[in-house]
């Protein structure tokens, strides 16, 4: 997970990287991902890239919130 986060950070340089799903409810996992990403940045001289890595607000329910929002948008487009 930390390698994927690192690749997103250095490839896209986002201001914030949000992690959802079951692991997002475990703060120690988010802290470990942050730590490992920073260590990889140090090893590859990418310290200038500053990205805030956080858990999604809705944690494990983030996918459900997204699915409901998508459903609403499709319903509006169809005119239901």
C-alpha cells in the first residue's frame, strides 16, 4: 500500500492523498503508510513533494457514499 501511495505522490503530486476502505479505520496503518512514503521520498530525493496523507472522512463507508452519489447523478441525468 505504501508503494502505491508513493507512486501516486511522486507521479501526480497531489495536495492530499485520501485512503478509504477497511484499513482507513486503523490510524496506525495510516501513520505507517505516511512514514514509509516519507522514507521512500528520502531514498529517491523526492523530499520537495509535500502531500498530506489522511484517512477518508467516512472511513470504510467511503465506497458506499460514492455509490449513492453516483446513483443520484445517474437518476438526475435520466430525469427520474
